[in-house]
């Protein structure tokens, strides 16, 4: 089912403030407004280290899109793991997520180690519900060694010959590429990410989507029906009398009960949230 949502599609917010730069502890430049100076043992708030190799890799994403208060940010490697892309839950939306698996001796996983308050680390762990947090040793490109950095490891371990790999969306892959360049990761890692192919919607799926939109536009009983945010909010899945709906790009769509979606999609307009990820 599709209906119109009221109002214009919100636009992403762009920040164009000029920022002073200083040398970071790993030898790169980061903004004073992004990372506060000081050692973690001098800070009053308890903090935890986490490691980003997928959508959590870039400092800008951590600060501006995930609203994390990052006090330290290092780039470097963790030994004994390799990156791959596991099959996602939304075949035609996000067909794959970044994942890791144990690898041969000498292999290195490149990414960022970031220090955040305990409460934010707990919330991030909940967001990454499909992963366990494994404490590991991280080594920055400048040689600093940090013990106990939380590494997100898929709860479902990779089994050769059984586990399915997939191709990530361009949106998701761009998060990794942009984060890697922002952090100035090793050149060979940048080239590796650039070599990964991205998902392209099959022609038959695209054709079916356009057909459904045309049917909607031609249906006088549906195209002029308008929902406001209050009505949409009722369809958050909490009441069986109001089946879950979401809204994107001006359309209201009923969610198939057999299809997994993020809980935050239900009863909400997700247009702005998704546009901010590009």
C-alpha cells in the first residue's frame, strides 16, 4: 500500500564551518572540534575503545551521523583478520554488510580505533546487534599499541563452503571508501576497497518497481490520500490494529510482516536519515 506523505522531502544538513587543524597522535590532521585533546586516563568519564572497519570507520560519520563523542581517533591494523561482505537482510536495498573472518598469520585488517564514553559504546554495541564485541590488540600506523579494543565480529561465524558472501550497495561501500580516505589509510587498502564491485539493481526488479509506481499514480483512490506524521506514527508495529508502515521519498509503504527492517523504520519517515548516509 502506498500513500503520499504531507510536506516536502527534508534535505540533508551540510556543515561548512572553517576549522583549525593540528597534528593528531597518529601523525594525521584532525579537527579540534572533532577530537578533544588529552589522554583518556585524565578524563573523568569512563570510556571504551571500539574498532571500525565498515560504516564505523570514518571520524566524520562517527561524530556527525552517529553522534558519538570521540575523544581519540587512531588509524592502523589488527592482525589475524580479513574483511569480506556477508549477505544482508534486505536483498534489494542493502544486500551486504562488512564482516570479518579469521585469516592466516600475517594478515591485517585496516581501520580506525576510537575512544568513546561507556554509555555510547553500549548503545553502539546494541546498534551492531549482529556482532559480538571481541577485545583485541590494535596497532596504529605510528606504532602505538592499544590493548582491549572492541572488535565487532559477526555472531554467525564464517564457514567456508556454507556461508554466503554478497555484493554491497554503492551507498554502503562509499561509506567505507570515504572513511578510509578521510583517515588516510594505507594506499593498498584504499585500492582494495576501490576494487570491490557494488550492487546494481537487476533490470527486472527495476521494471517491477516502476510498474508499481505507475499503478499508484493511476489509482485515483490512492494517489490523493495524504498521511501526516501523527497518522504514520501510529503504524510503528506496537498495535496489531495498525500494521507497520514506513515512508520514503514522499510515499507511505506498508511493510511486509515477513520482511525484516530496522525497528526505527516503522512509523517514521526515513528519507532524511537515508540521505544523510550518502
